[in-house]
C-alpha cells in the first residue's frame, strides 16, 4: 500500500509539469513590428510554464529588468547570441530587455497568471524607445 501511495504522489507531481507550456520568443533584427524586436513581445503564461528566447539573429540577449519581476522570482540574464530558457513559477509581470538594444525599444512583457506586481513594474523608469514600447505592452495586460 505504501508503494502505491508513493507511486501516486510521484505521478501527481509530474502531472503539473506535463501540462506546462513552453513559449518561444525570437530575438530579431527585423520583425513584424519593426527593427530590433522580440517576437512575440507579449505573452500570457501560467505558473510553471517556460519561455525560451531564441537567438534567431545575432547580437541579442534576453535579461530581466530590475524592478520588473515579481517578489520571489529569480532574475535572469542570457548571454549574447545564446538561447536561454526561463521557468516562470511566480505569478506576476516580467519585463525583459535585450541589453544592447534596450534603448531602441527591444523589450518584451510576460504576464504569468495574475499581474500581481503590475503597478511596481509600470513605475520602473525606462530609457529611449523602451518607454513608448512598454506603454503599449502595459495596455495589453488584462485587468481583473
């Protein structure tokens, strides 16, 4: 009986992982919305999902923006020209930038579950074209 309970617990713990989605974001020199973009630049995900940033074009990276991730979430920073996969376990809003092209507006917004930290993420000061881009991305966040 004990073995059956242990097996059932193991199966249930893996079941959540089986339903987790992997969202893919391309890092592009030119995309549907212009030059130096993440495509897509807005994703709605669920806790446990992963996001894979693909270096489709060279000289890009993906990095979380200080102050634009939920409390308890780990910041991330990919290397230039390298794929990075991030598991998103904490609900909230995640702001992402390409370090070399941040001022050009190469940013993305990921909403995991409920946007619990939306106000604090919106309060982060942005540079260059990132400010205008984030205004549009924040407008896409669904209100509860």
